[in-house]
């Protein structure tokens, strides 16, 4: 692909990752999954990026999912599918494990790998009229363990089962009720709503954000917290008390000033 299909836009501390293939409903090719991994790694290492928004270009789709055009060359049997999954699932895990807050801004179609990408972000805000689903059974494909784990985490096992077994494309109201979406707003205010939230979140402590995300990820993988040292001084629950952000935040609260967090 000669055109850049994964873009990064910046507005101060808010970065946006754009799936830029509107002529193909932002279907994501194998090459694009690799590029997404690179862009996410770059943003993860950039301390000035405090919140990341993911969106699709063109207004018609967040993403129609993995590009079926790759199947003949890269996903035609179990052996090739395993290699494809290493790239695809690797990109999704990179997004899921970002230490800064992530938001999916969803317009139009968000299905298959597109919904699986959105489910790796912390918050999913969609425009009225958006449609979601994982209709992979229509072509004899399976949503893998990691993708299913994320669907179960956001929608629960019963709803996740419905999504993959029915193969239905759900309207925004059903998707919201199931938990696939976090919020639904009018299309004309979607961008304002998402970026207003992102900018407010960017003023909060990155130390707190990273710790909260670590706690959520721990609970997702280990709900009983077996073997977790809940009193570890350097663990996510308590290490913020040794941080600059804690001192900055508490001093600003006492002095009734706006804190300028460093993320340290």
C-alpha cells in the first residue's frame, strides 16, 4: 500500500490513531496491523501523549474488520492463520496494555476485527446509527481466545456468546445495552464529546491512570487476586504515594490551584 493507512494526529497531550482506508471501510490489512503496532509503541514511549483516541477515516466506518483480501495469501490454513494471529493479536494486545487512557470514537460500521480493536480500548463512544458485531461465523472464521476474553470483559459471557454465535450486526441501542459501547451520542456532537473527554482526562495524573489500568488488567486476568500482593509498596495500589504526582495533586488541592502533573 503506497498511501499511509495508519496515521497519528496530535493536539497537545491528546493523540489520535486514524485507520485511514475509507475506500475499503477502513478494513485492516496484515500490513496495517504491523503498522498499528509500530504507532502504538511510539505513542507508549512518548510521555507527552496522555490520552489516545482511535478512529476511522471517512465517517462511514470505524473499521469493517480484518481485510478478507489477505486471506488467500496470509490466512488460508491453520499454519498461516497462526502466523497471522501473532501479528493481529500482537497489535491488539499492544493497544490493550497501553498505560494511558484510550478511547474509541466510533462512526458507522464497527465489526469483526474493528470491534475487537475497539474492545481493547478503555472507553467506546459511538454516534447514533453506528453498528457493531463479530459476524465471523458467516465466513467460517473464529474469534480467538484473546479477542473473546475482551468481549467477555466488556459485555459478559452471555452477551459475548450472543454476538459471536448469532453473527448479527447490532444497532447502537442494542450494543450499548450489551456493554459493547460505553456511550452513544448524536453524530454531530461525537467529536466534541470524545475530544472534550480526552482533554479533561489528559489533565489528570498519568501515575493514577497507569495504576488504575494495571489494577483493571489484573482483575480481568485474575478476578480472585490469587497470589497478588495487595500490600506491595511498589504495587499499583500504593506506589502513587511516593510519586511527584501525589505531591503535586495534594498541594494543588490544598492551595486551590490547578495541578500540572508530570507523570512521575
